[in-house]
């Protein structure tokens, strides 16, 4: 990834903004969930959502976007090759449990939105502070679009977002 220089011009003059890494994956998740509508255009319905109680795992966040597409969000501090696999596992769960997701949407957002869920447009969004080259390589090979987002937090309230929409080869 190319080098990124971040400056703050707030106040007098300009200063280099220093990166403030998230201490934990949970801190990254809390930050994104709190600002999800503005940062990623997603209404987060729930987070740390436990599935298939027999070791199925927890979906980091479930949401719905402005086009009524379901969104699975997988968070990692550093994405190094398995993030997409984990997200695909959760997308498979979503395909098999549409009724559970629809009930969640109905409870929180009402019948109008629940009746318009765009199932064929379900999205996998992987968010990390660092995204390794393996993530993009895996995404190119799986036959579906994956969204990778590198999100970094800096001093003075500055946040950078670098998005990659990785589509299958033609």
C-alpha cells in the first residue's frame, strides 16, 4: 500500500497527525459501530451476534445499508488472509437464516424496510487497521465481490479510510 501522510490544519498552522492505533479489535468495532452510518453508510443492527450456538461463532456486526442490502462486517486489527474466510462463513449463515435477519430488521426498523431486504445484494465488509496482500488475493479468487476497508485513527480526531472493492476476475 502506498504511503499516506496525514496533516491537521486545525488551529494555527499545520501539524502532522500521529496515528493512534486502536488498542484492541473491540475498540475498533466500537468506534465503527458508533459512527457506522456516516463512515460506511450502514445501520448496524447488532454486534457480537452469536450464531449456531454449538461453536458457530459470533458475527462482529450485522447491518443493513441504504439500499436495504444485508451487511456482514468482520473486524480485525490486522487482516492477513483468514478474515475473508470468516466473513464468508457468516454470509453462508445469513443465506441459511434469512428469517432471523428479517426478524431483527422488523424489530428495529419496521415492516417497510424488512419487506424490502435486498438479499441478492448481501455484502461482506472487512474492516481493519492493516490489510495484508493476502486479503486482496483471496478476495480475487472467491467468485464474489468483497469490500476491504483500511481504517486508521489519528490524533486530533482525524480518521482515514482506504476502500478496495475486490471483484472476481472475468
